[in-house]
């Protein structure tokens, strides 16, 4: 039976095809409206637009869990900010602010909620109350304006970017190397192609990237990593590469799950060491054999994941987390892929693997409380009570959205830091109830 997620994707892509002519017409009107304003401006170079492709929309739906968030394909269109992407290109970085100010000056008819229109194209609305430039995830600034276009009774969102010649080139590099390339290492051929393109068009960027590359290479060469850690890194990379290829082969794009493969490797090693008295080298060989077998098999990533029996839970924490995961495992693609990898590698009882992973997760959290017990003078009963209280808070937070990043990322990596921050901020020993209350406030900040 086909996952409901992919039925939702198919319906949304059909809707995209239905509106293709309309979206291109809107893109053309936006392009003409802006071009008419800058035709005599020396800093202005060009304006281009693109309608979101089927491949890109499919990828975005799956990665951002739109199936869970919006339920209906029509709702995706109403909430997708970059259904149409528009880019105004100018000469230099300083010209980006000039172009933005000219747009603010031209779109001077205030509508509502921070949106403005213009007399020559009243159906085109731009949100100009947001602070500009905005800070991207990569730390760089960008002039990015949300907008929408009224077409009859419908409203279609678009995103307007202002980019200098340098930033157009950088954007292409960032998109291809960092955003769209999820492999651990860029292939030599791809690297040469990108570098040649940069050299031909902008030697300054080429030089900057080579300095960055040399710096990163020197850090890698000087790093001292234990043999155990090296094996884990290598296993994680192999798992990522194998399943990344499988995802691209079946779905047409790659999915960023490098962080979760590290967790999977930790889980697999803990389990194999506990069940077999093997060295890390022997465990490594066993895992390589299993993974190599998977690389030769066909995966069907549109089929439901099913457990062969009801899981047996270790405690209330694993029951709450496990029940929540099972509710979204065939809806949230991140969780779906995560357990697909585990089930394929272990090739045993899916229910047993699910139970073992929850046990592993519970163990990882217990280490935090063990360290507190060792470092601070709390009674054993107090630590047990604190552990139950904090884990209850974490499971309640997790159940609100079942985010894989929260339970495998934030909680595991920052819980210890939160405790250290709370405990070190007080000049006197904290009562266990007070510590639990302060941690609750910390956990609410997520």
C-alpha cells in the first residue's frame, strides 16, 4: 500500500501542473512591473523569475512535513512562500540597498499587515515592514522580500530577492555545494567544474574559496581522532552514502540525514557490543557486510513501515516517545527514513529493533543524570525523582511535534549544557524541586 504522504505529493504536483500557465503569467507581470522601474538605473542589470519545479516542490513537501502540516494540497499553495521566485540583479553589493530603497519608494500604497502595492500593478503586494537585509542560515545577509499576487479570487505567493553580481555567483555555489549536495565529500569532477566556473566569472570568489578550502584541509590534517571514532565516522559516511544514493534513485533527490546516521552508528555499536563480545574492528566488518548487502537490494521508499508486534516499552519515557514516533513514522519522512535504515541494516524483527532503539535512547539520557549524581551532592532518591521529572518534560515537548531534530539533536546535545548552566548560575546549592523547575523553564525555550 502506498504511503499517504506520496499520494499527497502526487495531488500537489497535479495542482502545480494545473496552475502552470497562471504562475508563468504572474511571473511575467512581476518581471515587467519591476523592469519598467529600473530601465534607466545604471546599477540595475537584469530581472529573472522561475516557477517552482515539480522536483523542487516534491522535495520541499517531504523535507518540511507539509503533509502533516497542511493536510490538503490547496493549503500548500496558500502557504508556500516561494511558489514563484523573482531575482533583481545589480552590479555591486552596495547597489543592493539602493535597489531595495527604490522598490520601497515605488511600492508606496499601504494595504495591511505590512504589505504595500503600487499604482501600476495593484495586484502585486510586497511585505516591506520586515527588517532588511535578512540573515540567512549560512550567516550571510540577503535582501529577501515576501510578496503575493492577486489573480482573480486566488492569491499566489512569491519571493523577491535582490542580489549583486558577486552574490549571484556565490548563491549558485552555496546552493550547489552546500544546500543541494548532502554527500560528505564533493567529487573531484564536480569540484573542478565548479572551480572552473568561478574562475571564469569571478576570480575573487575563486581565491576566497581556495583559502577556505586550504584552511579546512589543514584542520583535518592536524586533528587527532581515536581509532574508535574514526571507524564510527567512516561507518556513518558509508551508511549515508548508500542510503543517499537509494533515496536519489527512487525519489529523484537527496535527503540531508548526516546527523541522524551518527546516532544510528552509536546505536548499532552499543547493541553489537552488548550482544557480542567483539572488538570495534570486528563490529566494523560485520556492519560493512550488512551495509554492502543493502547497496545491492531495491528499496521501496513509498511503502508503509510496519512492526510485527506491539512494542514492549522499558518505562513511561520510552512508551511516550515510542507511541508518538509510531503515530508519525509513516508521515514524517525523516523518521520514516531513520527507521528504514535501522530495519534494513538489522534485518530482524522490526519491533525488536524499535524497542532496542528506545532502550538506547533512554540510556543516552540516563548518562546525563549519572554525571549530575557524580558531581553534585544530591541523594540517589532525589536524582531518580529529577530524572523522571525532566524526562517527562522532554517527552511532553516531543509529543507536541515529534521532531526528530528535537529528540536526537537538541535534547541529547544540550540537556547536559542546560544543567550545567542552571547549576553554575546559583551561588548556593539548589533544592531538587527548584532545579527541576528551572530546567522546565529551560526546556520551554526550545
